[in-house]
C-alpha cells in the first residue's frame, strides 16, 4: 500500500476514534525556536450530541467548530478569524498548526493526549505564595506603562489577569514552581506567555506576545493598586466638530455619515473584529441592547480592520458581524490602527485603545467616554463596570 495513503487512513481512523471518547490534550504553540505557549484542548459531548471541542484557559472555555479536511480536522474559532488544523497519530497525539488569518500567520503546534500540568518545571520544592493584587509596570526601563495584576493561587495552580488602561489580558492560567511563576493565554487572537521570579513582595518577569514581541514587567504586592479612571483618558478637545460629519462605510461598500442619534441613550463603540477585548465588550453590549432597546437604547459600532484593501476589510468585518450575530449597525471606519481611528474622530484627543465607547444623551451630548474594556476575566471589576453602565443608562432613560 502507498505510504501516503496509509498515513491518511491512520489519521482518519484516529480522528474517528477520538470522536468517541472524552479527551484532553496539552498543546504547545511553537511561537519561536525557544518559546512555546501551552494550552489545553478538550473534546466533550453535550447531551449525547456530536462531540464538541473547546480551548481551556483556566475559567474560560472557548467553543470551536469542527470540520473534517481530508486527513485532518479543522477546529475554527466562532468569531475570531483563525483556526487550528490537526492530524492525529496512532497514539492519538497530534501535530498541526494555528492559522491566524487576522495577521496572516501560521504557527506550528503539537498536542499530547493526557491531563498534565499546563507548565512543567524541574524545580523541586513547595511553591511560594503570591499576593492577590499587584501594582505592575511593563517595559520599566524603556517606555513604561501601568497595570494591575490580579491572581488566585491554589497550590501550584494559578489563574489571573492584568488590568491595563486599554483593557485586560483576559483569562490567564498557569503554575507556580518554587519561586517561579508561569502564565499563558490563547484565545485565537492573543498568544501570551508570562514568566516571573518571586522575590519577596516583588514579581520580576518577562512578557511574551506572539512570535516576536517581548518586554520586562515588575509587580509590587499592593491591595490598593489601581489605574487611572477609564473615563478620563479620552476626552473632547474640539466641541465645534460634529459626530454627524464622521464618514463611515457599510459592509456593502456604501458611504454614510455616522451621527450620534436622538434616542434617550446612544452608544458609539470604536472596535475591531480582530480584538478579543472588543469581542468581550460586544457580547456585553448585545445583552445590554436586548435589555434596553425597547426603551430607546441605540448602539452603533465603528470597526477598524486588517486587510490591504477596503474590500478585504469589509469582508473581514461582515464575517465577524454574521458570526457574532450583532443585532445593531456596524460600520467600517478604516484600517486597524489607532492613528486612523484618531483621525476619524478629530474632536477627541486620541483613540488610545480598541475598544473605546462614547455615550450620548437624548440631546446628542457626550456624557461619557470609556477607554478600554476590562471584561469577564477581571471578575468583580467587570461586575462593577456593568452596574455603573446600567445605572447610567437607567438615569438617562428617566
């Protein structure tokens, strides 16, 4: 028998075999020659239906769609424009790649069947305890930017995230071995690895994002750690400029003026389909819209997208709108960079974060500009934000 045909048959048999049993794989993304990002891929069944697959980041579970592709299985993220392509071997381990269409990258990966620790280490000894909250500085010796580290530790297991002025780092998960800390997150767009040495009340570490970016970070244990208010980072610098003059493009290619609406409450969300924080905020806004639309809430999104042409940008955006089932208008603002976004909204000092949201009252006056989004991975901070926004909307509706 042809060797290539035999390999295809083995892969198909093993894919079918794995579809009949509960499985979890520890997967490593090879970000570069020296750095791997570990995460878990889990297969499970829901009410005896066809098996489903999901990425596991600590408390976060990201459902993937599955499709057979000759000798391989394609596992696609539902909203993010990326997927995993894998082929199992005779031991039900697999090799393949992560195709990130957002940035046009293909990164190799391999998975080993078995529920093992996310990170492994040769360090012996009891894991040191870390604090629940840290005042953090990234790029301390270059171009520093602040953050707040939030952590929950259970023996050698650790979950957490970082709050920043432009949004959170979503769900991080990892391990502590002796005086060493390891965390990672993979959600189809973000590919983050954090390492650190525990030195008393300090954490001294490195942050790796994707295949090329890295920087230092330092955390100092501080239960009172905080950031600047997200309502004070973006502000009006020219009140004579009117949002009604902002020109956007529909996903079908038609030009129109944005406008602020004359509803009791209007929100303009500045975002991108490639941005997981924007997806978190969009999911919240969908629920908010469902709750208040009958009372007069309007939401409009203006997206800034990757793609070498306007047509490609519109195509990516339309895919996102359809997949995410967004019930309110979404328009294209331009290319995916803050400079382009800032130029489209010259009445503001700058757009420093995707997402950024502008809230209006019935007279079309700006009542709040909220920079960034700290979502479900931030726990009580997310719940506090939701209450503040819903209190604002209730007051404006009165």
